[in-house]
C-alpha cells in the first residue's frame, strides 16, 4: 500500500485525565489484554501499511515497552517498520503542544521528507474499531478528494462531558462545516479521528497554514474550504470514541455483547494484534460465580463477577462481588468487598467489607496503586 501511517499517540490525553495521568492515551489498557494503540496499528498492518510513525511528546516509555520492535504487528523490518517520532518547535525551548495537530505536524516535517509514499493516513488513538484503511484509501482516490475524513452517524441523541467534532456534509459527501459540540442528535456525523490525504498536499498546506499564522488545522481548513475538497467517508461498523471515563467503561462493557466481539475481533484477514504476555490460566474456586464477563489469564477468582472486564493477575477473594466494572492488572479485591460501576487502575487493593458504587453515567475511578 502506497501510504505511510502517522499515529497521534497522546493528542487526546486531556479527554480522560484520570487514566492518562500516568500514561498516554495510546497505552490505555482495554478489554482485558489490549492497549488502545493495538487497534490503529492492527488496522494499518492489515491494510498493507508497513511504515508507521508514532508521534509522541512525553511519557511514552510504557508505549515503547509495549510495542517493542513491532514484531507482534509484523513491523520488525529493515525497511519501513515502526518508529517513535518526536515533534520539535522553532522556539528557543523547542516546545510543541501535544494537543495541536497543526503544530505537531509542523514539528515532524523532517520525517515526512524522508518518506517515499504518496499518501498519508493520520489517525488518533481514542477510537476503538476494526477499520480497513485500504478501503478508505480506495474511496479517497475514487472521490478525487484533496482530503478524506472518516465519520459515523449517531444512532441516537447523546450528550458528552467534552467536545467532539461534528461534520455537516452536502449531497456529494463534501464537508461543508465542522463544529465542536457536546451533544449530537440522531443522524449527526461524528468525526472518527482518521484523515487521508497526499503527502505533498499535506506538507504544502502545513507550511501555508503556519505562514498565515494559524494555530489550529481545523481553522485553516474552514478559511480555505472553497479551495480544498474535503469529503467524508462513512463508517457503518462498530466503533466507539473514548473521550471520558464514562465512554471508556461503556466501550469495555460493550465487549460483553457477542455482536461487538464479532465485529471487532473476528473479521476475516483483519485480526487485532497485541503484545502477548504469557501467563498461567485463571483459577476459579468452588464458590466462584462468573456471569457475562471477560476474565484474562493469571487471575484467581473466589468471589462473584458479573458484567465486568477483569485484567491479568487479579485476585477476587471469597464473598467479594464485582459487577459492571473494570478491574485492571494485578489488583486485589478483598473478602466481602462490593464494586459496582468502578474502574480500578493497576495494583489497586480493596480491603475487606468495602463497598464502592458509581453509576453508568458517572463511574468511580480508583488511582493506580491505591489502597482502600
């Protein structure tokens, strides 16, 4: 595939500050064994993209540890492969904002100058979905667009705590306006964090935007929309945008639905890869009860788990009840403790007889290494 992939690993850290306080969005744990970056890397390699640059500004050691040489995604190559790239600025401190696409792309022009591929696929790490970038690129070329943007239609009226980009399209799928909103009605087009365009076009307009003093790429596109053909490509399969603790919990619990698991993980020729961690099988005590849950390897379950996602190495002791929750790696839930709509980070210890309860619209988060 004649395209290079660029992944914004931490441009959306501010959306879920609880979980990204000690990690970047790319390495947020998901589904018992994955990280969010696994989806975009798998989507790209399954589409034949074998040169991928991961843009990272800070706190990315965990991501390097997870990715390693890129072997899990068949990216351990002499030519192409995977590379972590750091944007730099022109100011004396060399500071480039991590949440600004325009400044970030300006800071990695040196990487684009060294690539031979004709097209660039830009992707965020905050969308969970099994996407064929090969189909998107084919659609982009067929539409003769300067820029193509992936979107999905909202299936219902929804509100968010943060802001999301809503697209307005005409009858020819050309994007007319882009606005930030905290709510969407049924049928609204939601931006899915993926943009496709030619490399030379990208470089030319990044330099032009910087020359005219623009600070945001979206502002530049609005100003020059008459001169740039920006078209939308609708994605109709399962996808979820993670921009809050609420949406993070919802997306994980969506995996308990067979249709969602089939859509994400059982596509022919489109598996989702991750760095495998060998662990012993989980052990279940004689009084253990597990209903409609995902239990990773290496767990010891002696209590009750319902409608939850439990990561590797978790211990749930006798009489404990975990429901509608996420329990991350190596955490321990004490005797007769109760958790409902809770997200615990790694290495959390919940003492005996503790009762913690949140709500699906306002889950309760427990920080990494906390003892309660």
